C-alpha cells in the first residue's frame, strides 16, 4: 500500500524559510522521516507543489492509488475550498499536519478548510508531526 504525503506552497524552501518558525530541517529531511516511519509497512509517495491545481490533481489520483493521505496544505489550509472538495472525494484516512502551532499565530491561520475533512490534525510538533501522521495512517489502515 501507498501513503501520499502532500505538501503545499513554499514548503520546497523548508529549512531556509523562516527557520525561527519552521525549523532548520529541509523537505528532504521530512521525506526521510516519513519513509522511516512507514518502514516496510507502506510505500511513501512524497510530493510538493506551489500550485493549488497540482495538489487537487494529486488528491484525485490518490483515490485509486493511496490508502491514506498526510497533507500539509500550507497557506492553502486557510483558503482552499478546492483542496477540501478534492479531499472529500477520497475515502481513506486524511491527516493534516502543520509544522508550526497555527493556533498561536495570526488569527487568519486559526481556520482550516482541510480540518473539515481531516481525521486528525497535528500542529506545532515540528517535523515530528509528519512521523506521527504516517503512523496514524498505518494504524487506521491496518488490515
Ligand atoms: C504551515 C502553517 C501555514 O499557516 C503556513 O501558511 C504554511 C505552513 C505549517 O506547516 O506550519 O505555509 O502549514
């Protein structure tokens, strides 16, 4: 089985981007953490785009290719009905991850469209949130 790990806008610059908020690990480091968390139990398809439509396409693809989705929608969290609508067509578990503690930050980050669909939400655990999210997908899809 395959878990899709999807990352939204500006996360390609993780490590360089406001490290005081997002830490010094890069997105490659996060990919490695996800692969370690999945171990032999699942394949990881790890993807990032700055484009909303690309994320929608990947979520649609996941309907037939993935047993679960881990998603850090980044800024699209707070704006994208399209990402929410796509996730609503996906049948497996969806876990939402935010590296930072969005509820401690600006009020525009407190609302998440994606949380209307997500089965779990992790915020403020740093990149460790991704590991916990992968483990949660594994336990929810344990056959
Ligand atoms: C983020 C939080 C969002 O508010 C922000 O737009 C991001 C990253 C996080 O991982 O903490 O790009 O999703």
